[in-house]
């Protein structure tokens, strides 16, 4: 009886080996890489842009941008900054009080 189990065992081992080989032979999709940035509202018209390339502080109303009537300066400044970052390819992820967290996919 033990001799009849040996071919079955070998077949099962070969089948398991074949399944493992097929599972490892699947193509691996690359994981996308991202860089992150933060825009911080730091006063009545002061915005701070922190990106991997630069760290810039800007006085928004001194650059010629006008605050619309009946608008809070914090909300207007952060919305203006989000639109500016979106033009550069940044995607907003999180809004935390006076900060917006962004990400952008890196092509490498």
C-alpha cells in the first residue's frame, strides 16, 4: 500500500510546485511614488508654501490679489493657494485647520 502512495505524493508535490511557479511569474506592477507639500495660512494674508523644491512665504494681498466682500481671509487665502497648487499638478489630500496637505506623483 505504501508504494501506491508514492506516485500520488510526487504528483501533488509537482502540482504544488507548478502553482507556486505560476504565482511568482505574475508581473509586478510598480508602486507609484509621491512627493508631498504643505500650504499653511499664517496670518491675515500670509501663506507659507513648503514643497520639496522650495520653502516660500507670500503676502497674498500685497501681490495684487483682492479679498472679495463678505469673505473670510483664511478661507479665501487657502482656496487661492489650493487652486495655485492644482495648476502645478498637486492634489489636495487633507485640510487641517490652517493647513492643506498635498501630494503629487513623481515620474521616475
